[in-house]
């Protein structure tokens, strides 16, 4: 069977354009693939269109809108999930209009479908005391407990995304002064993050124990599971959840939901509370836009309270007004106006 024009363009989009021209990560490509999988299933199950027969002509704005309604009403997807699926379609049709200019009207109609507005998410973070309780849980008398301690310390110390930690290899770590670690984030952008003395000591001992300090192990994964394979994101989430559950016995007041991204938020908030400027925090976290960093300043109630207290140090405005009334020369001049 001859492939349809949609099949040809979608294959080129996922297999060539995204990895070669946009240089996006494999995980992003998988997320895009999943969005199109849902679209094709919708066409098959709701419209009776077999995936291998779907053409570009059939993907009209009306179909896209119906698909979005299906996600919201039938699959009960949230606004953010709905917007992500639409963003994927926007990216595809933005690519398509440059490949097939004669479809520009069709593409622009779909590009004109707006994202839904949604509430800004709250920033969940841990205090230094709460974080210390969790980091103290791994059993340092066991091999895997020591690995967990190093993993969680690196996760917090660097403010890394969980995928960035999972992707770490031995060659990304520099323990000599200045100690630093190289993280590869979204869009395969790399950044260097300095390591604190305590984390350097933990990493050095961990790498000696697992013989990762040898030259031939340069490309080996920094963190492995019990099968000797590179750790997965779900593996990191499991480790954090396990030690968080143990920490609740010591500190029952810990937040209900703690994820690897919570440690990233916590690092950002602690940097901000220590007086570090937003551009410095942006560089450490790898934010492409400074506005992503500004959310931490908006979320920190303690900093807002201190800002108000600092403003109140200028004195009571009513006191200044009473001072004017005692200045006879000033009052005479005001009356003359």
C-alpha cells in the first residue's frame, strides 16, 4: 500500500526535522509521538478513519477542535495536557507550511487555534530542615544506601531535572578544583554547575567504591540500578519516594507530594532566599527564559514579607505630614499657592 502524504510528512517530522534540525531530545520526540498516537486513535475509534489512510486534507481545523474536545471530555485530560497536545500539532503544521506552501491557509487556520488559559501552578518546595531529614534517610552502611545518598545530594545540589541526572556519565563530573558537573538539559543545551564541598566528598568516595575513577570508565553511567544499567527516571522517583516515606516517621509534617522536581524547586528557592540574583539562578537551573526563574520570587512569602518590612522602615507617612505642619515657612509658602 502506498503511504499517504500525512504518513510521509509525519515520518519526516519525527525522524528527521526534530532530531536533526531542531536538535530536540529523544524524550521530546517520544512526547510528540504520543500526541500523534492519540490523534490517530481518535480518528480510528471516533471517525472510522484507519491510521494508514489518514491524509493531510482530512486534518482540518474542525477535526483538531473535535480532537481537543475529545481529550477534555472523554479522556478527562487537564488544561495543560490539552495545551501540550495542541502545541505538538502547532509545531507540525508550522513545519508543514514551509514544506508545502500551498497548504499555508490550512496550516495557519490550525495555528490560529489558541491554547487555553490555565491557572499558574504553585511552586512546591521544601525548607532546608525538611530536606535535611530526607537526605539523612539512606543507610550509609550499605552499598545501595550510599548510592542513594549521593544521588539525592547531586539532585538537590545541582538543581537538576531528573532526566539530567539520569543522563549523567562519569566524564560529566569534575572533582578537581573548581569542582563542577556538566548537565545536558532541554534542547540538548549543556551547562556547568559548581559542586559544594560536601557533595564533592560524597562523589569522590562513591566513584572510588564503584571503580568509576578509572580512565576506561569515563563513558559509564554515573548512577546505575541493581542490574548495572543506567538508572531510569522512575527509578529515581522510587528512591526519593522510599526515603521520603521513611522521613515522614521523623517529620510527619512533610508535604504530601514530593517529587524529584520538588528538590529542583527547593534549590531555586534556597538560592533566592540566600540573596542570589535571578540571572545567577537562571544559569544554574538552565532556564531559557528569565521569566521561568521569576516564579520563585513570586512564590516566596517570606521575601514578600521582608520587602514590606523594609519599605516600612522609611517611617510613617503621617509623621512626615505632621513635620510639615511644624515648618511655618513651608506652610506659609503652601498657603501662598
